[in-house]
């Protein structure tokens, strides 16, 4: 599979949001393919096998913020832009966590059409969060000297490639 390189800002925003597990919204493929009978509603939850929403998600985002701060070598002069970016990450995670919890509560009673509509809504909300994150990262990126921008490009490129590998394996069919 050929990877299409993304700009540093787009890659950064996408990589930062990769920690919001959109996989929560995926349907159960074994049941859809008829390989096994559908499991009881609790076992069929899209949340099964994923980190619990709420505190666990907040911890993951905080850990990602700390990791990025270190990897990007944020300087004291860049802290105001960094803090704005980190705050948007926190807000995005909190809002997406709420959307996933709402979906999880409704999931057991959804029919197939409602399931697809819910997935559509989650996808739209995710796109809106990326749209909020990009300008915040752009301000930070613009404040970086060229050498640090190259570091940022490398960090986000490596992260995107790491997350693209499993997806590429899954979609090779």
C-alpha cells in the first residue's frame, strides 16, 4: 500500500486525535458476516475490549500531551501556544468521550439504521474536533524554528505511519 504524505499540521491534528478511538463505533463484523449468532447486547457493546470512557480516556490524553510536549521539545517561549493546543486536545477528548458514552448507553436498543446514524454522528463530531485542533496546532507550529518544525514533522509522521500500518493490514482484504 502506498502512503500519501500529509502536511505537518494535518498529520499532527490527525495523530493527536488518533487517541480518540473511533473503533468504538464499528459494527460487530462476525455477527454481520453470520459466522456466529449475535451475542447478547452487553457482549455486543462497541465499548467491549476498549479502554473505559471517562477517567481512562482523560489519562490517555494527558499522557499523550506530556509525550508530545517532550517529543516536540516545547520551549518556554512556545508554552502559550502549546497550552492552547493542549487545552483543545483536552476539550476534544472530553466531548468525544461524552459522545461515545451516550452512544454506548443507546447502543443496546438501536436498530441497524439507528446504529449507522449514530456512527455518522460520531464521525461528524470527530471531524469537527479535528477542525478545532488544526488552527491551535498551526499557531504552535508557526512559532517553532525550522529545525523544531522538522522534529515535529518527523514525530507526527512516525506516529501516523505507526497507526496506518494496522489499518493497511486490515484493508488489504
